[in-house]
């Protein structure tokens, strides 16, 4: 009898335990279902808000995400969007707090890191911004906007070499993204490597020929790399396709390109047109003087250069050219001062040529 009672008691205890375990299991299932529902709801609301944000309906976007943020829902994309909306209203401190919240909820959210980086940069915290951009790149290396933001900031900080290196790596990770190749071309051009920039621009052109102002950048790099024969038709096409107020620099570069190719009459016509538009500036006069020199019209060149010096007395190129004209017309003594002024200026281009001309003038003077 006692044995039977023990068995019945054990069975009752076991049944109680089974009921308890079953209840715990049910509660866990309910909790998981609740979490999944909260996640799905947060995802749905954030998607609706992001759609409003893209359409410029910022008020509606704010209404959607404000409830989620207020409830403390641990959903990083909602906080990231709320940060963008706060920044759009100009409340940068609140925006940064929201972005920090998104980062705390999901430290592996590349977008949260990127948005926080943009806010830190706007607030003038360059090093903090750079750290967030780099983390965004690490988390999602194929999203090009992250590396573009990082390298733009590096350039602003005077670290163009570092930016070029990072863009080269990005071009390997995302070889089909024209924006990366174009950005690399921009940095290489800034580093005075126009030949290398041409290669990057050409790749970008093949991938996305309608990328804004890409053709202009390619043409400028071709010109600066000395590829005048290739640059000239491209610059001519651009000069005719853009209005005058936009294409002024293009027309001048085109004229310089034609001059370098020995097509003096065509270059002269473009310089004359520029002089007509800007009669009180020295640059067109200097350019026309170059045309005169190439056509051996030294007297005319000298007159134009005298007029240019009256407008910009310290321009090294003008002093170097008038020094050449004076030496070529048998007045080396007068040339000395102009050539020395040119060489004293750190921006003097063609320095070896000017130095040789100065030596020639000094020898000519010493003979007499």
C-alpha cells in the first residue's frame, strides 16, 4: 500500500513538472511571436516612413517614426531615419543623439555609422566623422557612398594620398561603379597626376557616360597630361554644347590646346572672343601675345604684354614672355628685371626655360 502511494505521488509530481515545463515553453513561444511581430511592425512602419522621406514628405515620415522612437523599440533603422529627419530640421544635436542610439542598438549597422559620420562632420568633428565612415566601409565595403564620404573628408583634411589609396581599393571591390572611378580621377588630378586621372575617367565614361560633368573632367585631364590632339575635339564639342557663361573656362582651355597644336588662327579667334567679353582682364592679352610670338609678330606681342602688365603687374608668365620678347628683339638689358621677377615668383611655370633665357640675357649684357 505504501509503495502504491509513493508511485502515485511521484506520478503527480511528474505531471506537475510537465505542466510547468509546458507552460514555460508556451510563454517562450508567445514571447518569440511578440518579438517577431514587434520587429515586423517596426520594419513596416520604417519602410513607410522611408518612402515618405524619399518623396520629400518629411512631416509624414516624422509621424511614422516618432511613435517607434518614443516607445523605445530597439530598431536601429527607425532611429537612423529619425536622425536624418532631425538633421533636416536643423536640430543637429538631437540628430546626433538619435544616430548614437541607432549605433547602440545595432553596432553593426553601416547606415547608422554613416549617418552619425555625416552629423559629426557637419558639427566640425572631423576625426570622429572619419572613424564612423571607416567603420561603415568595413561593415559594408561594397556600398560606395560610404567610401566616397570617407575620401571626400580625407581630401578636405589634406590627405589626398590616403584618399587615392582608399579609392583604389574601393575600385577593386566595386569595379562596375562609375562614381568610384570618377572620384579616383578627381583625386589623382588633384595630386597633379593627370595621366593617371585620364585612365580613371575613361573607365567611368565607359560605365556611365552620363555621369555629371565627367566629360569636362576627362577633357581637362587630357589637356593637362599633354594629350592635346585627343583633348581638342572633346573640348570643342563641350564648348559648343554649353552656354557661354558655363563654358568660359572650356573655351580658354580649348584655345590653349589649339595653340599647343600649332593651330594659331583658330586659337587667336577664341582668344579675341574672350577679350571682347572681358576687355579689362589681362589673360586674353597674354594669350594673344603668345599667338603673336608664334607668328613672329614680336612688336605686337610686346605691346599686348605691356598692356597686360598694366593690369596685373606681378604675373610671372607675363614677365617671362616680355623678357623673351626683349631678348629676341636685341634688348637683353631690359629683359633682366622681368626674367628675375618671373623667377622670384614660386608660381613661375617653365622655370628651366626662364632660367636659360636669363643666362642668355646676362651673357649678352656682359659682352657690351
